């Protein structure tokens, strides 16, 4: 296999080495060997008896708390889709109305920079509908959805915190949350 990069070959050799530590020198009895047809039946049974839908996981973090590293690690987990820096109510991208960015696939951005901008309630409704569709699609293929919010939009802009509509990622039902923070004595 000379076409494969050397690092891939090294990784495969290392993985085989780890597996060989668990291998037994004893032959496997015929009764324990499953035919491919039985394995396929087992896979179909598992797919037909899926567990309850997984909750949406949300990661909240502020600058210099390790949130970026945590999210990069979470994104590498199997069957995980992580969307980073999500905040449907953020107005950071819409500050410059004279020359708006080109974002033809971003409905919320389009709603914000339109001649008659949509209000927060409409933005949350569109965001929630899109998120619901994404959640359904991700769940149908056995993945978990993780959202990393954009705390900077909440606390580090000229929009007063109490002026923001409550909502954003709070509008998602069935969620589990993780927050990273930095102790006061560490500053």
C-alpha cells in the first residue's frame, strides 16, 4: 500500500498493535462466529429499536476558559455534529448595513439586513424551525447535536444585556448544558 501516507500506515499499525493485546491465541468456537447475514439482521434490529432521541447539548463558555479546546474535542467524538458560536440574536454581523456580507444561505442574516428588518421573535421562530429540522435529520442518522453558543454576543457588545430578548438557545426544548468558567483568583 505505497499510496497511503506514512502517518496513516503508522496509525493503522499502532491500532493493530493495541488490538493484538486483547486478542486470544485460542481459536473461536464455530458457535460464536456470526455470519454476515446474522450481523446484518442484528444491525437492522438495533436500528429498528432506537433509543429515545438524544437531547441537544449546549456549551456555554467565555473567553480564556478552555471552551474552544473542549468543543474541538467534542467535535471529534463519533456520531457528533458540533456547530460552533451559535447565537440567533447576535447582531455582530449586521452592524455594517451599507455593505452587507454576501451570505445567500443565511436566512436570519437576510432577515436582519432587509429593508424592513425582522424582530427578535421572528428570528427565534426561524432559528427554532431550522434547528428542529437539523435535530430531526441528525437524530435519524444516529448522531448527537452539540451547539456552542456565542457568549461574546451576549456580554461584549454595545447592546445592553437586559435589552436582549430572552430566547436564543433557550428556546430549544430538551437540552443538556455545559458551562466553562475561570475562577476569580486566576485573573
